[in-house]
C-alpha cells in the first residue's frame, strides 16, 4: 500500500500532516494512537495543561484519554481547523473494556496531494472562556470561517 500521508512543518502551527496522494471522501486516513490513561492520571500530570494551548490528548470515553505524548503516531501532528477536511470518529468496541475503543481520522471531502489534513479539535473547557484562555487556545488555521479560537462555544 502506498503511504498517503506525511508529517512535516506546517504553516498553521509547528508540524502538520500532509497528503502525499489523493484521499477520497470517507476514506479512513489514520488511527490516533497513544497510551490509554485515565482522566485522573492525565489531570495529575502536566501533559494536559490547559494553560499551554498545546495538547496531544484525545478524550476517548468517560474512562480513558489517548495520550499521544506516549506511544503516539503521526496523527498527533494533525492541526486544528475551523474549516477541516477530516473528522475524528470514535469507534466503540463491542467488548467490556473501554480501553479497547479507538479513534480514527476520516476524510470528509476529497483531499489533493500537498494539502494539509486538519480536523476540528472540539476542545471544551469547563471554565469560563476568558479572553486570556481564548488567546492561549488561539486558532491559526487561516480559514475565512476561522473563529479565532480552538475552544468550542459553550452550550
């Protein structure tokens, strides 16, 4: 199978993931991999610091978070966009162990070689979205639909 994606420097932020070959709408691009850690373990560590504006954490379910700081793959380099070309889908397994659930990144439209792959991080914070937090979680996607922050609106 031809390698279809590559991580490299991004104009959005730091590193990014780019298409090397055409990717079809609906195509599964990559699994988001990393160590399964409980929410309490992540909260006790500094890898989930809300003040940094940078995270490799992906909430998997009520019990676990995928921490791509440990055993992560190139999916961790995918950047946020307010107008993404991919989406993250959580695949719940039929078994009893919530650690077996997985996250896959799937194309939501056709993607051409050279395009950066992005998805909406869907970051939600319990605390008030102050101007300071919005600045910390600033979005740099450059889309005409950019909200200026990776934080999702409060519901």
